[in-house]
């Protein structure tokens, strides 16, 4: 990989009107790989390029968040006969449009991973020791890279891997740890999970001194730290994002004790003054038109392309022609009259738009950039946000995995209070009652974040909520593109 030409986008700093630094996206010209890894800035640029590639439409810029993966979960009512969206909605992996999209997603997953591997290989060279003189900086770079590699492989497992509760786990997937595309050994389910855990464990040691542990994720660190790489850790794979990944992974593979420990470690994290490090997002975010809920985001991508990503058309302006239709009937079923009048997720996340027949349809605001006034710097900090981990998910993981009924009720009361809904002693027993409630709330909370299909797969949910489609185990397994099996 040393002689290839790599194109990196740089997240450099710009000045807010308030004087704070933040991430801006500027294009960088093509630079030979052997030149990129001669300076500390070059390593940073290479890693920033990985985050930018994750914003591709085939990955977290669209397919794995606000469109394709949610069609698999049955959220929307597709209307274009023969379209990719219809194929995804019907879980028809033989649809030619679906095949093309899945191939692109699979390819882009491993393209990002190959770039990560190139960074990791170059971090082990004598040249890296010369370019990055501070050990703590090398640790941070390597820790982030390993965490990203684990994160991407876990999503590959969730999408293309077997149902975790299935006794028949025949699917084998490549875990890419080197730069050569020809060297991707295939692993079974348990081995693949073991590889993810290994990367996570190493990353956790390297991120043990992440500045986010002592400084807020949502701001820059102390003025005496001049390195911009340390600023706004919410937009990088930080220490708490790694803990969130562990909680998500452990719940997915059935290690509820491990999931509980990691989730509660995040919920109970404290600032120096004893206050909680993380707080659930409520009306304050909605009042500022921050519909992606940045105040509780543990890690997210900043994607300026959202503003030009047809979100207005996808969710609002052309529902008669484009299949991302969410009807009033579906919204009412989503909430099931669940304190809808006071629930800020019901009355603040949705608007109404007139449809071609003169009636109205609800439209979803999570990625609407122009709802409410804001400056460019405000959009950078709060509106160009694609959440990858939020505190709401961590609460649901803790609620589902605790063995203490009283604690489950206490946590759920906190969770619902952030939604302006008062509940007390909601659960009467541990187990299925709580899991069903958590899946119900996930339908509301993680629309357009791509989590519901994986929740159905993890729990082996046989019928999708909105259309009651029967889903057998094999339909939860998105086939690896045929070209990759040769």
C-alpha cells in the first residue's frame, strides 16, 4: 500500500464567532502514501480520511442510518414498484438493485478498514516514532484506529453475519487486519467475535488517557493543550464510545452481565464536581432545533452533506414519488398512544406536510438542517451530526441487562422523564416484559439511525412491528456479494 495514491480529507480547525475551535472539512490534494506517514499531521489526516469515508452514502451517510437499513426494519411504506427500496422492504436479496447496493456497502466497509490497517502498519515503523514524538499521541491515534476497525467489523457481523441466537452459525466472514486485499482469512461467528474483542481490548488500553475522560466531549479541552486533535472528542472514536461499543457488542452476543457493566459505567460516569458526565437529551435540544440530540451523543460523524442529501425530499417534499413514506397511521402505531401528547419525541420530532390528495403526512425532522435558524458554526457543532452512539441506547441496554427489577424501573423512569413522560414501577417482572418494552422504545428512538433491524436480529423477532411480516432466520442474514465468495 506504500506506493498507491491515497486521497484524504482533512478535518482542520476553524474559528467560531465565539472564539472556539471546531472541525471543518477542507479538501486535500492527492498525496502519496509514503509522504503522508512522514509527519504527525499526516497520520491525523489519514485517520480523518477514514471518518470522512464513513460518510459515504453506502455507509453511514445514508444506507446504514437513514434509509436502506431502516427499510429492512420495515419502517417505511415503499411505493416504487421494482425499486431497491421495495426489495429491501421485502427482504428480497435477489432484487438486482438490492444486490448492487449491498455490494457497494460491503466494498466500502472494507475500503475504510484497509485504510485503517495502513495507518496501523505505519504506526509501527521507525518513521512513526520520529514523526510522532509523544507516546500519548501515538496511543491515541492507534487506539482510535483499532476502535474504528472493531466498530466496522461489528457492523459487518450485524449485517452479514448469522443470527446470534441461532444454533446454526455457518456464515463465515473476513476479518481484515492487513493492507493486502488478497489476505482476508474467513472466520466463523465465535472466531470473528473474538477478533472484535481483541481489537477492543487493545484499543481500551491505548485510550485509557483519552482527554475526554477529564474534559467534556462537547467542547475543546483546556487552552494549554494546543493540539487540535484533542478537541471535540465527540466527533472521534473516544474512550466512552469504545465503552458504548462494548455494551452494544455484549448485548448482541448475549453477554448481559458484560453489557450491564459497560452501560452502567457510562451512566454513572462523573465529572470532577461529582455531577453526571452524561445526561439524557430532553426539551433543551428540541428547543434549539437540535433534532439529532447532540447533548447526549457519545460519538457521531459530522456530515455537512446532510444538508444536500435530499433529506427534505426523502422525508418531506416528494413523498408521493419517493418511497420513504411514513403515514400518520404508522406514527400512531409507533407510539401506540403512549403518552403521545406530552412525549417530546412525538410532538417535537415530527412535522406535517400536505400530500397530493390534500391531506397531511407526518415527516421526520432528525436530519432536517433548516428547521429553526442557525449559524454555520452551529450547524457544524450540532446539526451536521449523525449519531453512532447515544446515551438513550445505553439506558435501554442497562434496563434490559440488569438483574434488579427495582433498578430497571428506576432507570426507565429516568429514561422516560427525559421524554416528558412520568412512569413509576412500570415493569412487573424481569425478562421478556422488559425486552419487549426496550424494543418498542428503540422503534421510536432510533428511527433513521439504523439500529432497529439489528435489534430484531439480536432478539430473533419474528414479525416486524409495522407490517407483521414473518422474518425467518435466513432473512436476517444479508448475503455477502457473490463476487466476494470467489
